[in-house]
C-alpha cells in the first residue's frame, strides 16, 4: 500500500478482522502521505452518528443526555463509540456488551492485545453494570 499510495487520492481498507484492523489502519495513516479509511469503522460510524443525530432531534434530546447501548464490540462499534464521544455523547452513559457481557472496569478477561476494548471498558459504563445484553438494555429507553 505504501508503494502505490502516491498514485491514489486515498485508500479504503476492507474486511480486515478486529483487532488487527486498528493496528493496520493506525500504521498506514502514520506512514502514508494520503488519507486511509476503513469503511467498516469510519463508514459505519458516520452513518450511525447521522441516524442518532436525527433521532435525537425527533425526540427533542441532546446527545449529552442520551443513554446509548452498543451490542457487540467489533471494529465498527469501537469506532462508533469513539465518534459518538467526539460528537458529545457522555461515555459514562454508554454501555457496551461483548460476547461475555457488559464491559466494565472489573473485567479481567479482555485480551491485552485488544487495547481498544480495554480502553472502552475503562471509560464507558459509569454505573459499572454487570450482566448480559438484557441487563445492558434495562432502563435504557429514551
């Protein structure tokens, strides 16, 4: 990619599994003179944020007030959570669930090479909830 980059205006990465996609994207961005985009991350996050902004307008809420639950924590949802936070969502009001349950600061089963998931376990879930998807969704309606 680095060799062919000068003849392109940008690079779109596709179908790279998580967590490898984070490292590859980060490294290519650092070493490339052109924009690099991973559509599974940034593309999905942009569309999701747009949908949330419109939904919040309809219900008359601000993004800072929203209680958000993310089911799954692959590449797309990691990027979505990051983008929601940059757009003003309160990370403490975001709950993320993976295959083993709700991410929280007490989880010790997250692989060390998955730094993105470890980071989200530290900054989200201000209530420090435990449990499965049903527990994550409890009392999360607008």
